């Protein structure tokens, strides 16, 4: 005979110990009940809560979800787990979830539509109330198979015309980077956009290219090698293979810019002098490496995505939101901001203290 584990204490056991009905226990322990004195005396209320604590009673979330059609659980789809950008977004989501007593289940889709659909079915098996997706692809329906099941969806970080989303002003980010580089006298511009199915790179590149053309410059060269360090290295090798290397570089992620500048440096190009570079996300590594970067409120972006989803679950109409961005200028684009004792890519040893 199989052994049952995790046998949870029940309201019936509490009722038996206190000597009241199960209905009374249910009413008193209902977290939404603000006036328990309607159902029992103060002494009985105290006794019920004391016995519940002694027994280690916890609500049966599955039973509650069957009664209310709400599981107090949401699903979050991320392209990958561990990236600074996505981790910061999820931190914002999780903060709101914790504030509302909600569980956020996270799944990595590897940015693959087929895997995303499979994970969506797993999420539905866990009765999630809604889904937040950070892995939308332009040019394809996002979780179209869930349309018939009317599952509320809010996108975060990337946009898609079919769904409400919370994104940064990515076009403005590209414009901001281009204006900065042009103001420094840079005329041969290039941009690493990531993959072309990502609205982030597409929109930032659009703003960047448009601003360059409006300034009378030649159209910037666009590289779609990705947004990782390795992708940046590959893009830089492609730049070196051209007649002239760009003197102004904009990348969709701090990491790809750092990868690109490392290769350019190996070929004799000094970052900040020969090539001015700007990244996106203003991550801790950008600050540590003196990389100029476009800052985005990732944590707030995550918060707003779940807040909108909760509004939708509450019956409110919701609309997409675009969050502002800002540029932090450092030595990678303006050598005059070089920190004392620090040269891009190398650390000058400090002299030992005088005894």
C-alpha cells in the first residue's frame, strides 16, 4: 500500500479540537475575512487561530482555486535564465507577486517558439491565472494557441501588436546613442542589433539609423550577430574585414559592446579614441568597465508588467506602456572622463603605500 506523505492538517481537525463547525473554522481562517467577529466570539476566534498555528495549518491552494477559479499563480516566460537584464525584470515581477500573495512560476523558453508552446501547456496544467512573456518574436503570433482559452497575457521588454506590453522607449534609446556619438564628431557609425525578431534591437536600430541619416551621415552598418559577448566579437571581426572600421559603435547590450571592443582593441583600436562605444542597460559591468550606456528601469518594467496583468485579471482595461531611458556617459565614448589610474581594458597598478 503506498504511503501518503505531506498529510496536511485540515479544517475538520481544527474544528474537532475547538468544538465548532467546519464552516466556522473556514470563515475565521479565510484571509479575505475582515470581520471574523461576525461568526464567532473573540475567545473562539483566538482558539481557532491558536490550534491552526499549533497544527501548522495552511490553506489548500488547489481547493481554493477550484472554488474561486483563481490560483493566485502566474507564469513568467524568459528567453534565458541568468541574464542580468531578465533577472532584473523578474525581480520586479516577484516583488509585486510577493506583495499580493501570488506565486510567480518561471520557465526558460530558450527563445524558441516550439518550446514556449510546450511550456505554456505546462503552465496551464498548474492553473496559472495569467502569463507574462519576455520572449515575443516579431512576425509571429505569441501563444496564439491560448486564444481560445482566454488566458490573459502581458508582454514585458519586447513588444508585439497582438498584446499589451511594458517596454522601454527603444526608439528613443537609439536616437539618444546616435546624437551622443554625432556630437563627439563620429561619422562612421555601426550598430549591433541582436536578432531581427527582437523588437528591442529593431526599434533601437531604427532610431539610431534615422538619426544618423537626418544628420547627413551615411547609413550606419547594421550587424545582427546577437547580443552576447561572443556575438560582439563576431561583429567586430566583420567590421575589421571592411574597408574602414567604424569610429562610433552602438550595441543592443553592454555585453556585445564589450565583446566587440575587446576584439577591436586586440587589432590596435583604442576604445574612446579610435572608436567611441555605447551599450544598453547600464549594467554593473558597464560601470566597472567605463562603458557609456543607455539605462533602462528594468526593475520597474517588471513591476508594471504584473501590475497591469493584475488589473486585467480584476476586469480593468489596460494599455501598453513605454518607459523612459537615460544615457550615462563614460570613458568608452568620452576619454576626458577617464578615471584616474584606469585605461580602457587594462588596470594601471598603483604604487604601494609609503611606509
